[in-house]
């Protein structure tokens, strides 16, 4: 299977709403660069554009990973979507960012202070995690990366100015609430595995620069779950709240 073949299969899976088999071990993307190229090819094949990115890391200071989210799957809160539009529904409560200006690729790396000085707003978000692969989650990491890092959709709440929030807001352990049809979904322990999600923005800016991608100020950059991924087997209303940021909501019909 070539890079083009996997991209085409992923496009068809989305268009036809049909699960596909994961690539065999000898047909996996050979490296992350190929998986990232497949991500871009899928969005182009769908005739869509990038509306957001999901980024994350498994531990503070760990290697980052990310994926673009098609603009058609970025939904402002309060949102409404069919539960059956997804192959499976796992919800995550996240903190997201938008930059105040476009950030162009360049030859030298962007420093942390420079990146954070370009942050415009912060907002609460719910990510719907999904996969086009029938065997998920038992799928090789590079195949998952190629498949938009398992993104199904992103719901975005009201934006809050970063300048007035940065000093007093606890990005590591914010107060949270998440419910489904009024029942709490919060696990006993919450927290982003990457620690302070702002550190991921530095990786993201330099990742895009290395790929020759200009970051647009209307893109929403969501930075990993504070609650893990919680599976929802039926329709209902999901409400999230992050103190200092506000609410985000989706009704799954």
C-alpha cells in the first residue's frame, strides 16, 4: 500500500461512512513525516480546508504529535450532531487556543516566549474521538497518526482573551465539570498528561514551520484531554465547563 492508497482509503471511509481495515505491518506509513503527509492529503481529498488542529504529548516535555481537523468538523457551541455520524464516540474536555496573527514558516526555530506572545485567546473545547479503522484501538500508532490522530470533531466554546488570563489561570489543574444528560463524567483524577498545554504550542508552531505550513489566526489549537476519553454509547447532551473559561456543549442526536 502506498501513501496515496492509504489517503484514498481514509477519504472513502469518511465519505461512505464505512470502517476500513488498518494497514498490514508491512504497509504502515514508514515514519511520522509520511503520516503527516497523509493527513494533508486526506483533507485535500475531502475538498475541505483546515479549521483546527489537535496536538498532545504523553508526558510533560515528551514528544508532541498532532493532526489537522477539517473545517467542516469544527463546530461552535452549543453544537448539534448525530451520534450515528461517528463510528464510535469518545468525548474529551480540553483547553484550546487561537493565535492573534498568522505565523509564517521561517528558517530558525520559534522560541517559547515568542510563541506565547502571539497567543490571542483561550477557549474550552470538547473533542469527539473517533477512528476510521475497524480494529481501533488496536491499531499501530503511525496509522492512527495518519488518520487525523483519531479525531472525529471539535466543539469550541466562547473565547477568552489570553492576556487577561495567563497570570491567574491554572493551566495544569483547572477546575472542571463534564456531564452527560446531567450525570457527571469526571474521573477521580483529572489533568492533561502533557502538563501545561501551552508548552505544546511551541512544538506546534515549529512543527508547522518545518512542514511549510502557515498557521492561520482562525485555527483552533486544542491541546489534549483533562479527563481521558469517555465513551458514549447513546445519544444525549454533553456539557463541559472550565472555571475561568466557561462552557462548551454538544447535543448528540
